[in-house]
């Protein structure tokens, strides 16, 4: 499955001040995988994730089993993933120094319905400076690739197909398969800074096999503010070789200045297509090796044992903790976005 598969405007102190520049924040994302379960279901899949920005550097490992079903589904082993890793704060007075701050641990099970609880994932904060040691947990729920997607996810799929002039009921020519991630107040805790109060996510991310793209409609709550982000992340194969591709993320905040596609066709200028919009954007470069052909809902798909991802998620007029949190979600769910 070709999956994969996110920060506040600068203020002014006076009405006489010059207009504030758009606040841009970037998080570097890197991931490598070793998904041996594609060759041997008894083996675990391992994902190594590194996130870095101007304040925090985090490295975690996600180890997952693939789950199984035997005796015609009467005996089932749920998919389960374990989290381990740590995070360092960058000393603003000396950016060459990193100070240990967070320790990540815990695991999560994906129930038959796709329900996955966040509270079993923990972070321990090590004492630093005048701040004592403490601890926190993730929170809320996720539904990962459920057999029966949420109605909101199905509506996103159908809305897209309608927009491009096809019907979900049009027949075998249309690939109606989707994978979905539903977030129900799924919360990532602070990365270790008092200014980062954690971020909670709700909404849907829907991967449509028809056009090899994630359709995203999510809401983030962070620091008492709400950020509604809508957009997509299409998969594009690169001609340099088999297994090389990019994801181009573009999820934006509502804006009076935004234009619909139909409005753009009537516009006198093409510049709006390339303008920097408020939200989160970025390109993820993907390399894949060691292909394995498997059946996904009755159809053959090429999956890869080893996947590498590098890129940057950049936020405009959305705070850095929100972008960092979105990148954390994508990292924790690496098996969902890059695995079977």
C-alpha cells in the first residue's frame, strides 16, 4: 500500500506598527522501516522515526506485530505496537547543546473494530533546570483502518469521487477501496517545553485507492485555540526508479482569500495556485526496497519491506507545537501509513 503516509500570526504592539509577517515553522521528518512481517507473519515490523525542529529533537522506535486471524476468524491476535525513545531540548542560549528531557514508552492494541486507545502511551519528563520531573500520557482514541469506516470518512471519499465526476457505485472500473484513520480527541502531550501544552486532534484521514491520495480533514486544539485543516496528500511516482515516490502535503486553514478550483478557472491570474497558504505544507521523499506482492482486499498490491522517508513539514500561521504534534502522529502510526 502506497501509504503514508502537520503554526499563530505574529502580533503587533501598535496599530502604527508594520503588518506582521506570516509565522513559518518547520519540522524535519525522517523514518526508516524494516517490515519483516511481509515475508514472515511471525516477525515484527520496526520503524525508526526522527523529528527535529528549532526547539526539540526526538528519536523513537515503533515495534509492531502484524496481528493474525486463524480458524476462520475465531482465534484472533490483535495488531499491537510498542513505543520507545527519547527527546532532547535545544538550548536557546547555545544551540549546539541538547538537553535530555523526555522518555517515551508504552504500547497500543488495535482492536477488531480498529479502536485504539491513546492513554497507554506515556512520556516521562526528566528534571531540567528549575523544572522538576513529571509525567503525562497520550489521550483520546483512534480508529485505524476499520472494516466499517466512520460515516464521515465515507462521506469524504464520496464527495471527492463526485467532484471528479465518478460515482462510488459506478462498478468495477472504479476502485472504491479506502483506508481510514479516525482521530477522536487523540492528544499528544507536551514535547517538554512549558509553552507546549500538548495538542488534541479530531477528524479523518482517508486514503483513496482510486487516486492514490490521502484526503485530510482534521481539527487541532492547542493552547486554547482551534485550527481546522483541510486538504490532501497525493502520492506521485518518481521516474528515477521503481519504488521512488513523493507525497506532497497541502492542508490549509479556512480563509476568505482562498479560492475554489472553479473560481480559479475564471481568475485572470494563475498566481493563486502557487501562493503560500496558511496551514501546513511539505514534500516527503520516499524510497522503497525489497518488494513483496500481497493481497489487499482481494487485489494484488506491491508492498516493500524497507521504506525510507525524508522531508519537511512547514507550517504557516499555525504554531510550531501543532506541526510537531502532527508529525508525531504520523510517526507513531508509521505502520498504518507505510505498512500493510
